C-alpha cells in the first residue's frame, strides 16, 4: 500500500514483518525477515506474541489452523494450542503455503510445483498440474495462484465444467 499516510483507511500496527496472513480478526500471524514467528495478541498497544520456531512463510485460516514453511522448505502445522509441542513437521517441501481451513491447505515448492494437503499426515500432499510461485486458499475451497510471469489463475479442478 502506498496511499496517503494521513488517510484513516490503514492503521499502522507497531512491529516489523516480512510475511503476514490473516485468517480472521483473531487469527493473524506473521514472520519477520529473520524468521521470527509472531501471533497477533488482539491488543494493538501490545500486538505481537513471539511463538517459538523459525519460518519464512505462514498461512492462517479462520478456523484457527496455521501452517508454515521454513527456509529449508520444511513444512509445519501449528499444534501449540493442542499439545506441548508448538509445531508438527509434515513431510514434503514447500516455499509458499496458504491455509484457507483445516481441509483446504495448498502450497508451492521452489520449482513451482503445486501441492494440495490430503488431510492425511502420513501421505500429506497431492501434486496438482501447473506451475505457480504463490498461492492463496480460502475457507470455501477457492484457490488462486500466480506464476513467475505474473499471470493469475483460479483453480477450478473441483468444479464441474
């Protein structure tokens, strides 16, 4: 955003992040340039809670689901609200990840390969034809992506026609 800074359209929140994902008003997560992971506290005067770990991209969904990837391409699902370990590693390798919901998680790897979460941690990813550099998944199953040339795509594989 490069609009008029005096505008009331955007309110600056203190802190510094490189990537951010907002699943809902209460499920906002980000990572900074050093890999630090932060969860929004709900309080603008003390907005960020540091979460253990290091990630380069993060995807937060409205249902509370959070996934992330690190600089090595390792994939993690947040489990800090359900167990003593903060993150569970899921096999595979991705560069970007987006979580629309617990059942609608998508990612792309460093080579442009597109992957959809199967819902089964023991066989977690199905390759989807195409090549993208970033992806966005919504709670209703909608998925959008962009490729290296800047072309924009909407996934229609689950819909008739």
